[in-house]
């Protein structure tokens, strides 16, 4: 692609992002600053369409970008400009995020992302160390045993074990003491693996109790992991590019309802450095051609523990979204590192 075509493509995408209307040759002639005839512009537009970078809606003579066109724009033409009033923005973030508990930091961050972008804010809760610090058993009835789990952060979880076997209080104390003495500081997956190699040295009823404890402990740890907070889904109802197709909008809301796909995407993003941009339908990462997702990992005490981002239409101000996501990731990391 020559320089002239690049300028026209960049101008077309910027105009379409700003106005939301297909861009015609007259608009391009005025906005691009190039002294080209309408016929020349139309020829370049035809070439860009043949390359799959723009397309022409049936109802208009103008062109709009394709996901491939957006990708080229983001990768080679985008100049990130500072968000207006960035200093005030950071101060606002710090004020709101510094005065709340860790989980509320995540909720607040999702709301801020949505409010600033006018799209959907998503934040994966920080991955936690699943090692347990202490475990106790309390007999509630002949078949119900309360398992009290204390993790490495000091958080307490209670779970119920249902068992046909009768356990005395001495059984419960013996099992808890053994687990605390030999496995404290390990994850329940590690405990389960080591326990399998030691069963012959332990009494059968104690082994069964400890294996049940490992099962509920693993479940409790899993419930604390891979949690995503979503804010602002209703913002998408205001986006003409998305709200005009009710079937697509319904599928999109199903995406937020199930959360598993978002978690998978955010998990992939956590392994990358810096801000990542996923544009509609490419490589199967984003399931909708009309959708783009901008993400960034955030760190706590120098370690990547989660990811956050903005979900919106492909027609978005990418330079602004990049800045919003990048600033939020840094401030969330700072807020959580201070706890």
C-alpha cells in the first residue's frame, strides 16, 4: 500500500469512528488534505475494498472499515494521544480506589472503565495464592461435618462434608492436626497428590476424612479464582452498531451472562505484556465481528495477578480506550499492592 492509500484509509477510519456514517469520496477529499480528484479517490477506495480493508454498505455509496482495516489502523497508523485531563483522571482514580477493600477495588475499577469508555468494563479478580494455612473440623451431626479453612491471606471459608461414616471428635482432631502439621502452606491440589502416596501409613477412616477435606478445599479455592466483574452492559444498548441487530445483541449479552468466554480471553491477556487489542472475529479470539476488546494485565507487588479491559464496538476511539485501560491497570495494581 502506498502512502496515498494509507492516508486515505487512516482518514476514512478516523472519520467513521467520529461520525458513525459511511465515508464518501467528497468527505475524504476534504478531510485528507490530499489534492486528488474524486475519480482518483474512488479508484484508491476500490483498491482498498479489494484488499478487504473497507466495505460498502448496501444502502450507501460511502465505505466503512472492516475488522481487517481496523487491525491495520491500530497496528500501523494509530497515534495514542493522552486522555484529556489525564492528571485529574488519575487523581480521581486514586481517590476512589484508595479508600475501599480489595474486592471493592475490582468492582469500582469495572464501573470506572465503563463510565469513562461508555462501553462495558471488565475486571478479573486477582488470582490468589490457594495455599491453606489452617484447617479444623467440627462435628455438626452424625453425618455432617463443618470444615473451617483458613487460607494464606487469612480469609476463612466454611464448607460442609456429608459422610456415611461416623467420626468421633478424636478422629476430627487427629485428621486436622495431621493436615496442619504436614501440609500447611501447600495448595489443596498439592495436598491431594502427596496424600495419595501416604495412605498406607494412615488409618482408613482418617484418610477418607482428609480426602473429603481436600475435595471441598479445592472447590472453595476454585470458587475464589477466575471471578470477573462486569459493569455497564446496558451501555451497549446505546450503540447503534450493536443495538440494531437484536439477535447479535442477545448473543452478546449471553457472553456476559456466561462469563466463561471472557475469563478465557482475560486469562490469555494476562500472559501478554501491556495493552492488547482484539478486533472482531480475528483468530477466533473475539466471537463477534462487531466487537472489540482492549485489555491490560495488572500487577500486585510486581506479579501479574489479573486482567482488566473495555468491551465495545469495533467503531471506538482506540487511542482513548488504550489510555483509559492502561491508566486503570496501573492504578488498580497500585491500590491492591498497598494492602
